[in-house]
C-alpha cells in the first residue's frame, strides 16, 4: 500500500518554524494588514476609510484565526483521538478508527474536490463580473499599484476560502466517523461507561470538542460574512454559500450529539438485553423446580434463584431509568451552541438590514425632537 502523508501543508509549515502557532498566525495577520495599508497609500480608489479598515482588519484576523484553529484541531485529534472516541489504546486491527480517518483525511481525492467546489465558483463569478464590465482597481486606475492590488486582494480572498475549505473538510471527516460509528462498524470497539458521572457514557470530552470546533467554525463564518458580503450584494452566491455552511454546522452539531446519544443508549440496550436473557434463564429454572412439586427439598435453590431474579430485575430497572434519562446534551451545551450560532445570523441580518444606519437615524430623530434647531 502506498504511504500516505500524515500532514497537510499547514501542519508542516508550523512544525518547520517551531514557534508557537498562535503567534505565527497573528504575525501573518499583521503582515496582511500592513500590505493592504501600504497599497492604500498608492491607490486613489482605495481611500483607507473606516469601512476599508474594518474589512481588512476582519479579513486579516479571520485568516490568522483559521490558521491557528486548523492547527489546534488537527493537533488535538492526533494527540487524543482514542481518548475522544473512547477507543482502547491497544487496537492493532485494520479497523483502527484513526487509521481510517488518517487515510481518508490525508489521502482521499475528495479533499481536492471539496477545495475545488469551494473556490472555483468564486473564480468563475469573478471572471463573469469582469467580462460584464465589473470594476477592479486596475480598471478604475490603470497603474502598476492597482494591478498589484487586484492580484494581492484575490490571493488573500482565495487563501481565506481555501482555509475555509480545509475547515469544511475536517467537519466532513469527523461527520464520517460519527456515521461509521452510528451504523455499527466501529461501535463494538468503543468503551462506554454507562455509569459515568457525565451521564453520557464518558463522552463529555468528545462533546466538548464538538462544541469548541463549532465555536471556532461559527466565528470563522461570522468574520467571513463581515469581510466578504456587501449589503448591496446580499442576494448573491457568496451569501448563499455562507448560509449553506451555517446549515452544515447546525447539522454537524445535531449529528455529533445524536451519535453520542445513540452509542450510549445502544450500549445500555445491549446490557438490558443481556440482563433480560439471564432473567429468562433463571426464571425458567425457577419454573422447572416448581413444576417438579418438591419445593421443600429445593428450597435452597428456590431462594437463590429468587434473589438472583430480584437482583436482575433491580439492575434492569436501574438501567432502564438511565436509558430514559440519557441525552447527548444538557442545558449548558444548548446555551453554548446557541451562543456560537447566533453571531453569524446577526452578521447576516446586519448585512441585509444595516442596523447601525437605522439606529443612528433613530438617535438623530430622537435628539432633534427634544432639541429642535
């Protein structure tokens, strides 16, 4: 079998520099911002006003956040994959979940398909816009600096989309693991503790990981909406694309929690079924002794079987209660998810209805009514 690299270029980049990746990511953001500022001093139609500074700052922060987030997530998965999915540490079979994940994540051609599906439509729409007479910095001001600005702006924009495609690829692969586990392929490998304090079989670290990744994901979408969508082009491919990513994030959240719930409940159901089988065996022995009629001679066996039946019944009721109370989420999980999901929604609404404009108009009218000129 061909060797599959276990790193993408972002991991190799940070590993070669051997400096803390958050600082390197921040440095990249500063460089992006400075280059934009420098070009603004050379181009008349790039005035570097508040809106330009806001968009450039948001885009620079977004790219830094994407670099750091991707590195963190991949490092976390590599270091604690078995711990996240409650897999034993001595798996030597070809069914090792991480081996499957690694082969798919680093070696599948679908990675290139996802990247192409994210980036190519934006390239095509940009070309169509130029053909139809859309403005670029060079068409407005045909200088070498405007030409460089067009190139640089496109490179930065497509870099952001490329990093977004990697983030999307990570979500798809984690979702694939959930689906594989849910369908039963890897379920037997998982060590589920139905009596864990977290009430979800010991899967709290995995649930927290899902939440952290979604918070990172939705922050990226919020920054992308602020930096990429303009109010006069709200009904555009960019808006449709980012809305679809929002829906995908919501689906990923539901898939992750429902998978955890199904795994834990499936484990409980297996144990309940085994208790039922033992109960039926003991009950059958109990009935056989009674049917013989010599109850006094078999009193010791009857007492033992009765105690066993009572114990099995109590254990069954205990597990049934746990089964009914097991959920993949709790109140804090729901609050944290909604807290991360709402900001991109607000950003979208703000792009469609410029809230600050209406707020300023309202304050001006309010002031004029009380203090007329």
